[in-house]
C-alpha cells in the first residue's frame, strides 16, 4: 500500500502512510512487550535488546515525521524547477 501511494505522486496521502506506520509501531510495541516481560522478570538477551533498540529508533523517526510538514514528490520537483 505504501509503495502504491509513493508511485502516484499526485495522489500521495501522507496521512494514510503515517497511519500505517502508527499501526506497525503499535504492533511492534506489543511484540517487544511480550518478548521482554517474562514471569521470572525482564528478559534481556541479544536479540531482545536489538529489538528494543529498533523500537526506540522507529519511535524517534515516527515522532519526527509526525512533526514535519510533508511534501509530495511533485511539489518538491516543482520547487526545484522554479529555483533554476
């Protein structure tokens, strides 16, 4: 779905892509929670910590993308053409 939206620059829907990213982030959050929390305590092996670091990076990128004003490829191209 993201590839289809990105290929059609005129019909790019940043809200739809961000919504999909939020759903994926929520699913990853749930998976990390299930992986780390065990009956005996927190499970911090190599791959669990790697997944936790990836979750943190995704959270930071997602937060920064939600704050940014999104531009489409066609508007970026038209701005570039006008600057020439």
